[in-house]
């Protein structure tokens, strides 16, 4: 059979047919829809002209079902009924009914709803979402009467919202969440149709950072759930907090299902951490196992920072948890009031329909639709819209000069006709024509269908009956609420049986708790935002619309993306609160700062501050510190640190493998300082400065030199001055007894010159003491070396004189001519002249100058004579050493010569003492620094002088003072012949010295 496709212009229809078409379209639009019956979905539905969808976690989980696939799979049922979530769902119902009652919002339009239980799991939520968009995805599906909402309210959990928002975004179906805070949902590229009445946790993480900074907490542990909410919250908080200098003790992700090992690991973490502040980005259900472990381990004294998902948890604030969680601080969503909601909830009864509990009566709803005649409301509204469509078609036809044609096909069935008619009803209001299908080339079938539809519509006693159809699981929800609230059962068992006539008034249940409405209020605002957006769409004026060619959308037949436009621009005021969305679909961030304060054996939530993102940056966070109750009843803000602050004079030393705020306080080294606490490094003092004892600042360095009043200086000076006095005394004694043979035999001039050299050695020790000056540096070493060289030269002359005197007594010796004072003067001059010339040159060209030595000793400036070449003193000392060695060798050879006044053995001893002194001096001088090196040098000079003085002159002094007869040489005459030679030698020596 052939089919004929008819295509006509609306204006060509007869008036009666036009009226029948209008009634049929409106009646078709009001055909009741239902819940999806697939896979154990449960929910609440109310038919109306415009339907809003809802996703609420009335249950918080699904049962575990193991599928063996030998039979059709059994779809898991929802478990863990949540009275709070049922309150949220019924808040949506209540708000819609209030909107239907209000003649100033969506006049002549009735809103309905279809609400599914998401069971707090992605599969159930996704299945419900697929039911929402089924007709949009498959518009030609036959026999599909599942409700298709124009906008969605939900979901609560961010992970679920992320999943379903991708699906709704494909069809640009507006979605408004009341509790999903994931920052990721602000991405309009991935989620173009998502909006929410709760602030993004991007604001929450930033506000938590401000709370931490407000209380100056430096060490914070962070926990998060294993989902987008936890991951994004932790990531943002850690990033922003670390930029402000806050130290993160740990950042851990809690598993969705805690096993025994997880509880042990996290429990140990809570016990061992030094962090007193613990931030938890998680919902109540996922945090509860760890909270129980904290209670079991008696973890107290911690300050828990709660996010809005669990800050008002009735479970965690119960007496069982109070010891561990009292004093906690958290951010809560702003509270709001919903007048009449409590009365509505208290009317809930098992077996009672919602329209019986609704605050809006049927008469009121009909009055909203048409104040004159409710039965005519559909016709009047449709005719007005039809007239507008006819005008549009006329304009299009005139501009295009085209004529619609009518074609026919055969063998069309009734199903085909209905399907094509459905397509016609789904067409846009701006289409230029309507396509339908009739059979046999005439309009009889179409007219019959239209007539039947109109007859059905007119025969309905009350048009609102279709709108009041309640095909839902509400009664099952209420019965479960009854079992939990009244501790009863609807079945026979050990518990008391539920009667159904119990009242919720005066019963402590989360379902009727409207004193602290936060999520409930956000649900209320979400429904209002959709309603106000639809109202703006309805109030659009032709030729002033926002769409192509300044057109408007039809409130009875609009596309989801058209409503989405108005959703993004909606602004309304509800009880002094302005509601609007930013470009990311987020509302203004408003939080209350809540403190968990113990009252008796339970916890109450007290507001101690607020955060308002609309205020100036410095005024956004306000907290009253005095009204906060801390753990352990502390009166001051508790500190949360890993290591105590490092005082001035120390620096921080990081501990390997630990956060940067865990450190050791390391004292600054000598010459460094830090003048602030918690310094990361010590600073070096200038060259002339040194750190004080506490290493907190620099002071001038101590100047070190061999001062006169130091003990070692006084001792050396005493020895030197005593030596000078002794030397002078010996000189005076010898001068007084200069005619004695013992004095004459040792050459009085050379002995006097030797005493002068010793006085010079002892006197120059004074020049080594005191603060170095240019004269003292120039003379002290030069004079001491010259004096010592003079003394050694005199001793050498004496040694040579003894040997010559012995040789001169031998027959035929020509050495007698070298005896006497003259040759000795020449010898002394010859030996001393090179040293004198060298010392004069040294004093003129290579002398030392005062030098501030900053390197030899830490923190001390050694004032010394320096910057001269060490060759000068080395050369002088080498010459003296050469003289001493020659003198020692000669004296050693002459030590056994027979003579009454032989000085050889005393000279030998004096040279030995000198060698010992200088052998000890060299390593001592090299190993000492500063004033001790100078003292060593003075000691060597004084000791050498004392060695010569004691070994050469003390024997003579003893003889003169105590052996007078020997000193006068009286024993010489009584000697035997065998002693004649020594006597002669002595006489020769004496005469030569005379």
C-alpha cells in the first residue's frame, strides 16, 4: 500500500481543525509520565506541564551482590537509609509546591518533579540520569512515557556530579547541584550545563588556608578522601598554604574502604604526628572509620579542621566522639530559613499522598493557572501561542514566496501516525510548518485522532488530576523513616510493630531538624533559581529576545540550552539574600566558621565567625577568638609546630626526610651571627668584627699583644730587669777589683764589652712588650740580635785568647805577639762587624712595621711586627749560630788546658746552655701565635743572656767574693816545679791583659 505524506500550512486549516489541533497538542503535552522501572530505581514523581528532575542520596550505599551470570543479573538494592537526604528531597517537593502557589512566578504554569534515589553511588545516579535524557537521546522511541525533566537538581556528591554532568552536558540540560563542591565542576568546557548553589571548594580550600594563617598554625596534617573532592581540595590547600609558609606534616588519601592494615597505619600516623591541627577533606561516611579509630586510640588534644561536608555531623558530635573531637573548627555552608518547611515535614505519614500534605491545595493551583475558569486555561494559553505561530508562518511565507504542498502516501498505521504526531509536538515553536501522516489521501484519520484527544481532554472532570498523579516510592521511604525514628518494624518480629499513626512532633530526628538548614537551604535555592530562570524565559518579549533574530523561547516548548541561557543570567532575592551565578556557574562564597563546643556529654555547633567573599580582601574572614573553646580547655590559641623557634644566634638546620619546618637549631659558628629568630642562615662579621658570645651581633675584635701588665710580661720583665741589675752589679764588682789577677787574666775590656752586650740583650726585651709601634718594630729584633752577636763575639775572643796564651808559652812560639788587649779588640771587632753591618742594613731596609694579623687567630687581631722578609732575622741568627758553634768547638778543645784561670770549661757550658735555649726556642716559636710567640722570643733572648752571665761571670764573682786568696793569685808562688808552666801561662795572660 502506498502512503501519502501531507504537508500543509497552519493558516490553511479550517477553524474547527485549528481548534482540534490546539487541544490535541495541549492534551498530548499533559499526558502523564512515570518513573523509570528499570533496575530497582526508586523515587518520587509528580506530573505537570514542566517537570524538574532531582537526584538525592536517600540511601548511602548498595548491597554487595556477586553475579554468577548463570541467570539474569540481580541488581543490588540500596542500603543505609539517610533521613537527612529524604529531607532534602522533600524540600525540593515543598519548594515546587510553594512556587506553584505563587502567582508572581511562572503564572499559568505548574511545575512537577521526578526525583530519583542516587544511593550515593555512581551506577545508580548514572542510571537515573540516563532515564532523564532517554527521550532526548532517542526522540523516536515508541511507548516511552518516562518523565523527561527540563532541568536537574543534584547531585550531592562531587564524584557523582562529575559523572552525570558529562551526560547532561551532551544535551545542555541545566543541572544545579546543592552540595557538590569540587573545583573541577567550574570548568565550563567539560561541564557546560552545570551550576550550583554551594560554593566551590576552591573557596573552601582558600578559606581554610586563611583560618590556618589567622591562628598562626605552622604545622598542619592533611587528610582527604579518594575522590575528586578530596584530591582537588588537598592539592589546592597544600599549594596555597605552602606559598604562605605553612608546613605540611603529611598529606594522605584515605581509602574508600578501610581494612585492618589501613586503620593501623592511619592510627599510628595520628598518634605519632607532632601536628596538632588536622585538616580533613572528606565526607562523613568516608571519614567515619578513621574517626572511630581515633576514638579507640584515645587521640585527644588535636584540632580537627572540618570541611562543610562533615562539620555539622550529628554522628561525630555524639557523646562517643566528644573527647576526641571537641574544640574542632570547620567551615559550614551558610544557613537559611524556609518558612513552612517544618510544618510540611511534620505532616508526613506512611500511606499518605504528597498532595494531601502539600501546603498548596488544588484550588490554589488552579487559581494560579486561570483566575476565571480553570477549565479554559489550556485553551486560552494555547490559542494565544497558536496565534503567535500563525503570524510567524505568515511572515516566513511572505518573505520566501513559497507554497506548502500536500502529498499523500498509503497504508499508514495508527502507530505511525502517533509517532509522527509526537514528532510534531516536539518541534520548535519557530518551525514554519507541521508534518504529519494520514492514510488514504484524506484527513479523516487525523481528524478522528484529534477529535478523540479533544473529547478525552474535555471529559476530564479536573485537569489537575493528571498533574496530581503520584507514581513513586515515597511511601517506602517514609516507612523506612518510621522504622528508624520510632524503632519499630512493619513486619512481625522482636521489635514493636509500626502503627503508622505516630507523630513526628517532639521527636529528635534529623528528618525534621530545620534549625540548622544548610544543604536543605541550598536545595531550596537551587529549585528557586531554576524557577526564576524559567520565569525570565516566560516573560521574554517578542523581538527583544536573546536568541537569533531577537526571538524568544516558548515556555511550553523550549530547548534545554535556551533555559541554560537564562540560568546563567538569573538573579533574584530570597529573604534578603541575592542569588546569582558567576561565569563558572558558582554562587558567592559564604561560609560560617563553626566551633565544636562541649555541653555536658555532647557537642554543640557554635558560630564563631564567617567568611564572605563579596567583602574586601582584608575583611572577608572574621573570627572571634575569645568565643572559641579549644581542646583540653586551653585558654590560649594552641600552637601547632614541628620544632620550636630558633632564637637569635642560631640558624635552622633541616632534618633529612622531614618537612621543612622540622629542623634543628644550630648555633652560629665563630665570626657569624643571626639577629632574628628562625634565621635560615648565619651572617659573617666584617674583618674587623667578631661575633659576641651569644652570636647575636658583631663586636670589634680583641686586639692581642704582649701587654706590660700581663702575668707573663711581668715575669719576663722581672727576669730581664733582675738580669740587668745583676749584670751591672757584676760589672761594678769587676771594675772595683780590676787589679786582681783573676780579673786581669780574663781581659777586663772584653769582659766589660761582654757585660754591655748582655745588658743590651736583657734591655731589648722591653721593646718586645706593649702595643707594637714603628720604632719598637724597627729596633727590637735588630738590637737584640746585634747585642747577642756582640756577646758571642766577646766570648769567642776569650776562647781564642786562652788558646793563644797556652801556645805562646811554648819555646820559639811567635803567638806571644797576639797576646794583649789590642789583638782581642781586633778579633771582637772582626767578628762583630759583619753582624753590625747586617743589622744596620736590616734596620734601614728590611725593618718590620706594625701589622694587624687577622688570620692567625680566630676572632682576634694580633698586633705584631710583620710584613718584613723572614730572611733578615734568619740571616742574623744564622751568623750568631755560626759564632756560637766556633766558640763551642774552641772552648771544648781548650777545656783541659792547664791554667789557674782557664775559662774554657765555663765557655763550653755557656754555649751548651745557649744551644739548648735556642733548640727549645725554634719549635716553641713555630708552634705559637700572637703574644705567646713574642713571649717565646723574649724568653729565648733573656735565657741566652742568663746562660752567658751565669756560666762565665758567676764563677769569677764567687772567687772574688769568697775565695779572695785565689783571686789575688797567692797560690801561684808556692807551686812546685811541675806547676811552673801553668803559672807562667797565667802570668803571661795576666801581663798581656794588663
